C-alpha cells in the first residue's frame, strides 16, 4: 500500500504540470495577439509618414525645376512659345532638357554656352540643380582659335533627372496647372506647366488632402 501511494503522486504532478503549460501557452498567444494589434497601426503610421515625406520632396524638386526653367527663359536663354509666359510646356521637357539658344546672352553679357558649360550638357549637382561645365583645362571656358565665343556652341541643360513616381498613387500622372488656370483647378489648360500636385484624394495625417499640398 505504501509503495502504491508513492507511485501515484508523480502521475498527479505530471497532470498538473501539463495543465499549467497549456494555460501558459494560451496566455502567451493572447499577449502576442494584443501586441500585434497595437503594432500594426504604428507600422502603418510609420509607412504613411515616410510616403508623406517622399511626396513633399518630390513636389519640391519638380517645383524648383519649373522655377529654374522659368528663370533661364526670363533671361532669354531658352526659346519658349508665345503665351507660355516662359514656363515649360510639360514635365518631360524638364527631363529631356532644352537647348540653349546660340548667341543668347545672360546677365553681364555672359554667353548662354558659358552658362551651361563647355562640355555641351548641363550636369546636376547633389541638390538636383544644373551645374556649369568647364573647359578642356578644367578652368574657365576659353575662346576658339578663330575668335569665336562659346555662344556658337549648342548646349543642353536638363532640369530634372526623371519624373518621380507619386508615392500616394504609385504613378507618374501628376496633376498639372497652367499659369492661366485657377489656383484650385483640377483640369489642366495645357500649353505650359505652372504648378504640379498629387492626384490622390486621400487624407494626410494633418487632416488635409494630398492634392492640395
């Protein structure tokens, strides 16, 4: 009888241990579900903040490119269509680049080719702005042997590396506004690009629509 009671205790103990292990497993799964439910919204908010930052940077880059094109056109370095008020005809023009008119001069009588650089193509700096090229010696472009200035050399300047993808729509179909359009117009009048905006109608974290950024 004494030996029989000794062997029964380990079996009961094993049953209690197995029962506690199952309860612990259920509690652990419940805690993981709660943590996951709390982490998913935070992860989604982080992604949204990242996309919003990317959208602001893309809009700033394109608007700066439009302004630089406008400034060069105002200096008579670029031939523009009548009625465009010296704004680019489309975004692709900023990517493809424009040829500086031969013989055109900027402020102080500096030739257009000298402004763009003797290399023949304007290059982008780290901030995305066109930088001036240099002559063969790496210094200031010099005159040719025949006495001709660099204004006779055709040059091309690109203002935008590429049309960025809208992080909110996943497409490059940005909304465009011409200088003749209303400030809140959603229909592009064509002929020139005065401003760009996202076509996403979603709401930002601050409660505004991305389309009004």
